[in-house]
C-alpha cells in the first residue's frame, strides 16, 4: 500500500530551482534511502514533504490524502514527522521537555516518553538537562526520539550522521534499526553511501534536483550508484566516495 | 531647481497667511525627507527626531536672546542641532532596531525635561521669539519663507547629490540589504552616522523654521512624539526609500491638514490607520508602487537592474 | 528614614511598572516584537473597566474581571490581524504598524471619552487610601502591597506556565525556533496568538493599577510604554524575571531621583535606562540569541 506519493514536485528558492519534477513513492513498511551530493535537493525535498517548504508545483499525498497545502503541524497530526537536518532541538528546553512538547498531536502508538527513553538509554540520565548541553550523538537521539513521540506513520530523517563521529553514528543507527524493524515506514537522507545501501530496502538518487536513479538496494550495482551520484560516466574507481 | 526658483516668487504673490501655510508645507517636506534618509536609506527607525526639532527651536530662541540677529541665530541653531547629533550618534547607532527607536524617544524626552527645568527658556509654559517683532509682519513672513525654501533646497540637494555620488550606491545597498552590503565592504557604520547627522541638521532646521513661523514654542508641542507620527505617515504613504516619495507624502499630509482643520482626532485616527495599512500592505508607499509599476522616475537617483527570466543554471 | 520610605515607595512603584512591562516582555520574548501600542492597550483596558464601573457601580476589581475576557479576545484579534502580517515583513514593519495602531487607539479613546482625566481610585474600595503605620516616619500603603503581591503572583504564574505546562513548553519552543516547532506539531500561529492575548490581558491589569493609583486620559499610553520598555531593557531583554527586577529598579530610580528634586524623578529613570543601554550595548554587538524566558 502506498503510504507516501510524490507527484512532479517542484521547489524553488526565489529564482533558484532546488527540486525539479520529482516523483516517487514509498510503500508501507519500506525503508527508502535518499542519496545524492550536497545541493542535490534532498533536504529541500524532505522539508517540502514535512510542510516546512511550500512547493511551487506538484502534489504530495499521504495515504491518498492530498497534503500539499497543509501546514507542517497538521501533517504531524496525520502521521508525518521529520527529524530535521542539524537536529534543531530547542536549546533552552530540557530533554524531557523537548520530547514531551512533541507529543501533543494526540496520535496513539507505541511511542511515549518512557518507550523513547528505553529505546535511547543514554538519554535516561540526561532527562533534565537543557538540550544545548548535550553531545552531538545525544542530541541526535533526542531529535529522533522527538519525532517518534508523535507516533508517525512515516518517519523522515535528514542526515542523522551529520557532524557525528563514526562510533556515535553506529550507535544512532543501532537504535534506528530497532525503530525500522518495528515496521515503521522510513525515508532517510544519508551521505554515507555504504550505510545507506545497508540500511535501506530501496534507494533513490538525486542530482541537481532530479531523480536520476531508483531501485532495490540489493540489486543495484555500486558503480551505477556512484555514477548516478556524481552524474558522470566514468571508469569504475572503486571504494566509497569521499 | 526650477521649482525652487519658481517657489521663490511665492511671498511676492500671496498673502502672508498663505505664505505661512506654505512655509509649513516646506517644513513637512524637510521633515519627511530627513526621516526617509534615516529609515529609508539607513534602516534607522527613529521615534525621537523631535529631539533635534526641539533643540533647533530652543537654540534659536536662546541665540536670539543673546542679541544675535534672528536669522543668523537660526542658522546657528541649526548648526547646534546638528552638532548635538554627533555625540548622540556615537551612542545611539550601536543600538538595535527597537532599542534605537525608543532610545531616541527617551533622549528626546530627556532633552525636553531639561528644557522644562530651565526658567530662562520659559520652562513648561513656553517662550516667544520676541526678537522677531523688529520686522514688519509681511516681510518677516517672506524672510521666513525664503529661509525655509533655502533650508529645504539645501537638504534635498544634499541628499540628492549624496545618492548620486559613489556613496549613494552604498547607501542604497544598505537600504536593500544591510548584511550583504557590509559583507561587500560597505562601511555601513560610517554611512549610517552620516545619515544620522544629516538628519540631525535637517530636523534642527525644521525646528528653527517652526519657531520662526509660529513665533511661540513650548516643550510639550515642539518635543512631541506627534512629529514622529507625521514623519512616519508622510514617508510610509509617500514611499519609503524613494527620493520623491517623502515629498509626495508631505504634500498629501499638508492637503489633509488644511482640509480637515476641524477634524481633530478623527483625522489622526485616519492618519494612524493609513500608516499601519501602508506598513502592512503597501510597504513601498504610493510613489514606490507607482515607480515599480510604471517605471517612472522624476529625479534620477541610483541604478536599476532589469530582471529577465533566465534559464537558471543548476545549483552545484 | 526618609530614604527608607523612598525605597519602599520605589519598590511599590517598580512593581507597578513590572506588571505594565510583563506583557511587553512576553511579546518580545516569543515574537521579537516590541508593541509600540502596548501602553495604549493598557489604557484601553483601564477605560473598559471604567465604563463597567460607571454603568454598574461595581468595584474596580470586579470590573477588571469582566474586562479581562474582552482584552483576551482583543489580543487574539490583534495578533491575527495586524501582528501576524508584520512578523513576516521585516524588522521595521512591526514597529511602524504598532506605532500607527497606537495613534489610532489614542484618538479613538479621545473621541469616545474626551480628554478629561479619569481615575478608578474611588472604586477600589479601601485600597486606595489604606495604609499601615510601621514607624512614625514610615507608612506602607495597602495598594502598594497589593500591586507588589500581584506582580509576584503574575510573574510566578507565568513562570509556572512556561516551565510546567505543555502550552508553555510550546511557547518556549516556538520562541526559540518557530520552524522546528512546526515540525514537531506545534501550531506557531496559535502560540503567537496566545502570547499576545496573555500580554494584552496583563497589560490591561497594568492599566487597572494605573487607574487606581493615579489618573489616566487618552494620551497616557505613550508614557506607560516608555516606562514598560525601560523596565524590560533594564532587567535584560528576553528574561522574564529580569523584567520584574528591571521594573523595581526603575521605580527605585524614580523615587530616589525625586528625593534629590521632585522634578527629577522621571529623568532619573530615563538616565538609568540610557546608562544600561550604554553599558550593555556599548561594547560591540551582542546577539540576543540566548533566550531565557523560563529562567
């Protein structure tokens, strides 16, 4: 069943076109990785899906409902939650306040303050600390937990590995895999190609605002992905991109 | 310039009453142009320019009381008002938007209180420019009008040439986007100071003219925030950041004032409501909107970039 | 002893200023707007209470309770009509729009009520005149104590609201990052409207106290705005309790200034305000990113 449907989406910043005619679908229970170089339009796309950026043209449908013109906070109520790039926690609020303020949507599900703290045990001792005092990895955990508090049907994650040490990223992804294995539908943006291919069932590659490659992660040739990533035909170099 | 020369003939043609009214118009034009210089070109929203108006007015009375011939006293008073603005600028220009706006208002209040405490300046009841009685009323009105014309022409031309000069491009850059201008190397702070001091001189000149025209001032009226209300209305409705806009706004306010002399609070309600409406809905003001639609520009200041729909190259 | 009296009066006066300033501080903290019509809104509240007292003869406090819902609705409407639009438009627009609004309110009041000064001192029961004799040279007015108590309660309630309730967290979150707040399901528009409604309601409480402790007329607004703003700045913009402290500091400055010369009282307050500005903003630029609303 298609949970998220994007049709010919067009997003602009003034005269600059960031997303051009993007169409994609995410089925219920899928994990889709959105990859691409910096500036390919991935963050803009996610923000448009979440309602933080108004598209110039095109449609976004959640479970068949047209949400294109719905403000962001209403999409959360419908079950669409974004973990934004750069975490964007509320620095003056404690961890607990950050989590609890996101639960107001009224959606029922397995996620509440206790279950989130269970999923991210490192936060348990930090409950009453202002979010600004947390380390990067801890902040990322809070950011993900915050999105989970609204019991979303679709979880959007924008670059959770950004600015974090590999060891920390591993920990984050471990917690994430638990979330994913629980049957959530996830669309995540990931710079690290290896990780993306490992965690996702399907991969969508963007370049300069367009989708240039889509397919099952398992069946995709790595070289093809790298080519699409950089948008050029070149002999296989091997190894992950920088 | 032709307009100015034409206007010079006014006192010779019209009654002193009319001349007095037209002097008021010139005062409004001057005030509008100065407030626009601050807010439109410098991004400085001052709710306290009445400080300089008051200083100009009271300095005139003070210098005249020293025995200096009135019209020379007026010029000196304007200079004093401008001079006072320099030390104030060192402090005020460091403040951010709201602090600057109200900070200037408080400064005006402080000066007002200090004047009120001075018995020699008439304290709270006010003081007259009695030295003007030496002139025949008709001539006095004419001299005052010519002085007003001279001041207005002086400050408008100063602004005009400023905007046309290389400095002018940087001023308009500040108006459009202060941070971007700063990152390009525009010396934003010194440009703002220049505008601030210019406005200090200009508003001081307006204060001088006010006392020359009405012959009596009191702290409550000359230091009143009402002047700021008029300036905001004229500039917002006329066109913030345009050269011609404030002049249009002044003419409009003048027309409204002369038509609605009986209006009292109603017309002030109208002024306030209109100013708010323009701030929200028509930020470019009348002239700015016309200018944009029609491409009309009476006085050539600045450059325009034409936009055309280009195929935007993909972002890298 | 005279000095102690001045200090006590200063604290009471300062508490009044703090109540007046609370709403201004909230609006600035949440929306970064300085509402130049704030003082006039306080005066409007006083007039509404006055009308109720005139028509029904109830005490000023009861009249205020009746006026409160009106002011709350007014705050909502103000936000959704004028302020919301000016928020999107730039830094100068809210100042310009609220300045225009201030002129409109003042003159509408003038048209409705005439320039005569009014007072609600007579409708405040015994509070206006009652006082306690502490020593032979020091008497403490009941009204002063009431205002001080109310000020502490109002600030305290606001603090509790911001730190213990979900709506309060939502308000702090929106103040810190409105965009991210939307992304976690917070309707920022309604948060702003709520903040303005609260601010307007507390402002009208300030107006009530103004009406009881002294007189008011349609043109009283700007003076109240200046005092409120001075209190906010002295106490530190963006800090809720700072506004209470700032208000009291302003009150003290004025009463102590009056000890030197009765005509100096308001001037002393202005000078304190300007001095704080110099000290705080004189050295380079200070970014007000750190918001400490619930500190």
